[in-house]
């Protein structure tokens, strides 16, 4: 029975720490109505992290 929704705090945690978002997805995929939000915010956080690292590397070298 899918009743719960993803809270804002869980979205922020998934964004800041993508591995937590992936873990939350697999734990809650049968219990949360829109559990794909965990993966969406994890992916966005991961991509922004990679982009920031590439910019930082290009500035330093």
C-alpha cells in the first residue's frame, strides 16, 4: 500500500548525499507513493557534484 510521499528533508538528503538517496529508494520503493523522487534528486546531486569537481580541476590546473 503506497501512501506516504517523499518529504523535503529526504529530498535534500538525497541531493547532498546521493548514496543515501539510493538506499532510501530501495528501502521505500514499495511503501512510498513516488519513490523515484529519491533517485531523481540523487542523480541531480551527483551530476552537480561532478560538474563542480570538473570546474575546480580546470581552475586549479
